[in-house]
C-alpha cells in the first residue's frame, strides 16, 4: 500500500466511508486505487459492489478506470495483476455484504438477524461522521445496542422510521432483560432468539436517558444514510426538541405531569412523526411540526395531568396536605340490633386516650347492647408529614427482582400511614430520589430517610 498517501490522495480517501476503507485495508488495496475510488465517487460498500457486473467485467474495466494498467506510471505487469486480484477479492466481499443486507432489509427479520445489519463497520462509520461534525465520538452510554441500531437502520433505510417504545430503547451499556422466543426466520425454519428489553423508567432521569439513546441512535444512522434525504436529521434538531420536552413547557410545568403521561406523550409524538414521514414530510420538518402542534400537547399532556388546588400548589403538594385518614370504622349504632351502621365516632375522643375501665357487652332489654369504655387510640392517625421535596419526587416502582422483573409499584399510602398491607404494592423500598438521581430503595419509610 505504500508508506503513506499523498495529501491529494488522502483528501480523496477521506471521502470513502469507514466500512469500505476497512475492506480495502483488509485486502491491501493501494492508496492510489483507494484515492481513485474516492475521486470517482464510489464511496460506500453498496456503490463499490455495483461498480462492476461480474469479475470478468472488473478484470476488463478496472485497470483503465482506476489507472493501474501495466503502462500507467509506477505500475508493472506484476503489480497490475496483483492489484486486480486484490480488488476482485474486495469487490466480492462488498457484494456479499450488500446482498446479505438486502435480504435482511426485505425479509421478516428476527432479533438476531437485525444485529447483523450494523455489525461490521456501520457503527464505526457513524462514529467517524459524528466525530467529524461534532469534534468527538458519541458517548458509548448514549449509543443504542446493535439490535436497536439495526432496527432503526432497517426503517430509515426504507425512508421512514418506526415506533420505538421505551422497552426497545436499550443503551449499549444499560442493564436490560432478555427473553427467549421461538419464531420462524426468513427461510421458514423455527429459530430461538433472544429479545432484549430495557428496564422501564422509574424516574424522569431514566426517561431522559432513554430519549437520549433514541436521539443519538437516530442521528448516527442518519449520518450513514446520506443518500436518503427524508430521514436526515441533525443532533441539534433532536437536542432542541428534547430540551423543550423536558423543560417548563411540558415535563417541569406546574403541576408536573406524571411519569406515565410523559412516556405516553413521547411515544404518541413519534407515532405522529412516522405518519407525517409516510405522507411525504421529512424527519426534520416532522419534528418541528409536532412541537408546534398545541392541540396535540393539550390532549396528550395538559388534559391528562392532575390539576392543582386553588392555591396554585402542585399535585403532589396538594395531595400531601390532604388528611390521609383510615376509612372510618363502621360501628354498630349503639342501642340497635337491626343491622344499621354508624360510620361516625366520637370526635371529642379522636386521637385521645379514653379513660375508664374496660366494660363488658351485656345484652339488655329488647335486644339492645350496652357498651363499656376502654383505652385505645382512635383511627385516623398518619405518619409525620413528608417534605415537599421528597413528596414531589418519588420513584413509582421498586428495583427489578426475580418476582417482579419490571419492578413492583411502590405503595404511596404506606409511606403516609394509610395502608395496612395486602394492597399488592411494595412496602419494602424507600421511593425517595437522592441527589444522584437514583431512588433510595432501602427498607424504611420515606419520612425516616436520612440519605441525600
């Protein structure tokens, strides 16, 4: 290949995508031939693999087109023959990659096959373009897995995008669950495959991370598909959109929307974006349009957010200030035996200890009962109040366990002293969000948590 390319050759070689440059390096294609490929515009695997119709056509046309004939400068019959053989091997390699991708793109692709769409040099090519445009590679924790990138590559390669629920937005370094399924592959054979799913977001920070994985993956695939204008989108476009989404207009407005409302709104927005692309819009314009659609956000967020009270307090502070009391115990109405209930109790003795000796229930005349006085604490007591900061920033679910892979929902009533158990929700995890952005999850009530 020579010691190093000249400045002119390097400028042409830099036009070639990383995937094709990797193939050329593997088969030791000279810098001169690589430079000619870049100069003529054959810069991708797909374009290079269709440059010639057969090996015979390559042997006839390539030496003259790429200027490595025996009569060309710096070439001899031996070097020209060697260059032709190496170029033939690289061309066959590129053709096999293109044919395999076309089969995966047009078939009912399984999870394992989807990964093959980006395995090779797609991720490396995207990282290189990202590095050229932004001065550094995208953070590894913000990149999607091979399966997620492959799914996006298949959709965007067709000029559209799919609907990517939160469970599919798996970062390359994220913890995630795997389930084994049996499906028929493209050839009709039954095949076992592992499907990876992201852990559902427990906090708004988790949701923001998943949206970052989605936006980073979309931009990366957009960078390696420059010939499909409908799906072109920049990092700035998606950064501006999600900065607005997680800003005071949507996520941090007062009262703040519940986490589930934000999840559903984000998914509904991408559903509308996909529809707009199908109708002829571009991805860049569709993102701008959905952001400006006030009726959409009114329907998906504002109308589904619990209203604040008249003092202007948010939903969590408003709920905290209510009296969380146990349901009033139904007592038999004194002096009756006809099945009537009395749902009130002596308000004067509420939360006070009654004095007197414990009495016995004696049946009186006409089927009535007399009731003695006793010591005890009336129902309706609660735990000490939880601070506004803790109340408004609780985790909705506990950590994943073998019994609850998606995390068990945390019982808020337990932390306010109004649940005795048996509700089916978790009583063993503190839902307080710490300064690190992660829940406490220790086995104590929220008002006793000392961690920050």
